[in-house]
């Protein structure tokens, strides 16, 4: 028997901004954009220099379309301003500091005033409510705490909504399972790859994941496909929803799927102005056209960002459950995740989508890039399903090779390994190993 599912909030439960018409929302966006641009120009030296070099002044921003006059901000801009050069308020007004992981160089440093933290908590609470969470429910928070924005950002939003937070953080997977058994949370917040690890651990502990108390998972911090959604929903008998955010723009809660539609995150446009651009030319693309996602913050005080290039690939679509606010197609890749293999562009999520459609293969795989001679080679190292025979695994391997060639246009090798062989995610999962 299926468990009781969470349901959408009533209209009178929504924030006033969620009920605005498109015209009302755009009028609010323009006022907030003008204020943010003035703040950034007056208080952030990098923006003063970039605006002056582009020949643009805050007074030039008279319509929303005038945001196109402003220069882009990149991760490199944030790094050259390390640590606090992007802050628009004095340090004694900065209530909290977070950073990115910094795995590819200096971390990006972001700051928050008390008002910023309250706004952030409110948007995460809005995201939770859109997912069907209500005050009094228990939420198991398996995002990592610390300098990463996920754990504390989710924590504050859970409390702001009036739900009960279980601050588990990442890691200690067997303890995660025990807390889910003992505390019976309604909802879990996690990366999708780590929830897969937790689900495997439930099975190893003799627990049926479908009989757990979990009714929904609010998942983010890494690209994941709709095939992964279906895999998790089938294994846990719950709803899997996508929460979107990144530290440079705020953290989790920039947008979230609505449980009644699950058709891509609605962006909370009262606080963020999104654009999609051609990654090569920088030209703005019309809604519905795939490209690189760009954000301008509209309400942040300590760390305003102007036209920040996220490197995330998506397209903007009309709102559905929240008609006044646009939504974005599910992020399944980033510009910097793209692998060029003998002239063919591919993304790890394309491999994931194919893998999850083949019986007798598990969702646990990694990609290894090598150059044994002059040509790059890609090997998908993947665990067979625990019930698959050697013969079934061989057939699945051949099918994976065929479908990658047919659907992506590239030749790959497949190495089937035993269940439990590959390292499990405890947060953001490392999928690609470049051994060239």
C-alpha cells in the first residue's frame, strides 16, 4: 500500500510575491534591480571599474531590458577579489561568511547581513512549502554543514517554515539510516547521489526503503536527471523534488520544483533576475532556447551579484504552478562538466540517463578518461546489479556501448565491476576521473 503523499499549498498559504501577476512582478524587479545596481557600483570596487569600462552608469537602468548593458560577473572576478573585495557593506555588518569548495583554485567567498540571512531562510522555507512540507513535519537534513551553503541554508529554512529539523549533515551513512528508522522524518534533504547511497545502506541493514517514513526528498547541489528521479521515487515510494541554488548567488533556495507539477524549478524572481545567454557570444537568448544561466541578485545587501555566469545549462520556461514566475528546465549539465571526446561533446548526465534505462546495471558508475596513445578514451566503470548474472551483465554492457554510440555519437568502453566496489557519495559525488 502506497504511503500518504505530501500535497501542494493552498493559494492563501503562498507568499504575496508568489501570487503576483507577471506585470506586478516585473515592476518589483525593476525597482529592486535599480537599487542593487546603485549599491554595487557605489560600494564594490570591481563593479565600479567594470561599469566604468563598459561605459554604463546606474542611472542608465530604466527598464529590465537595460540589464543587458551591464557587464557579466565570472567566478574569476570573485577570485581576484578574494577574500572580501566583493562585499558591499562594512565587515561589521557581515553576519556570516560561506565559501565554495575551492577544489579548482581559491574558493569564492560570500557574505550575508542579518537581513540577507532572513531573506535566505524565507526563500528556503518557500521552497520547502512548494515541495509540500508543512509546519510540524520532521525534515532530515543530510546536506553538509560548515562553509558549504547547503547544510546551514537548509537548516534555517526548515526552522523558518516551522518544521522540525534533524541536523544530521553528510556522512556516517549507517547512522543516517538509524536516524531515519528511529526519528521517522517526513522529508529528507540531500544530494541525489548521497540519497542513493543512503538507500543502498537501508537495504544492507535489512530495511525496505519503500516502507520508510519518507514522503519526499528535496534534492540538489549537483546535476541529476529525470531518470534518477524515477529511480529514487521507485526505490523509496516518495516524491523527489529539485531545489536549485549556488553559493555565489545565495545558496539553496534560488528556485524549487512545485510538488503539484514537478516540471523544473520555479525561480523566485522577486529576488533574482535570470537570463539565459549563448555561452560563446554572451548574447541573451529568448525564453525556451537552451543556453547558460545568468543571475542578477535583487535583494542581497552584503554580496550583490550582477549578471553572474553560473555555467549551468538550461532554458527558461513559462511558470506553471506559479504562473507569475518563470521556471527553468532541470539542470543536467554545466559548461565546465562537458567532456570533448574525439570531437564529440558529452555530459556525465547523458551517460546517467542511458545507464538508468538498462536493466541489470546499477546506478553506481564513474567515468575514467585516459590517453593510452594519441587518442582520448572514455571508460564507464559501473557496478552490475546485485541480482544480475555474468551473462546478463555482459548483455547490459554491450547495450550501454551501443546506446552511447547511437544516442551521443561516441565510442566508449565499459568495465563491469562487482556490487559495492565503487566509492559511495557522502555529499557531492565525483563522477569523472581525468587520468590523461
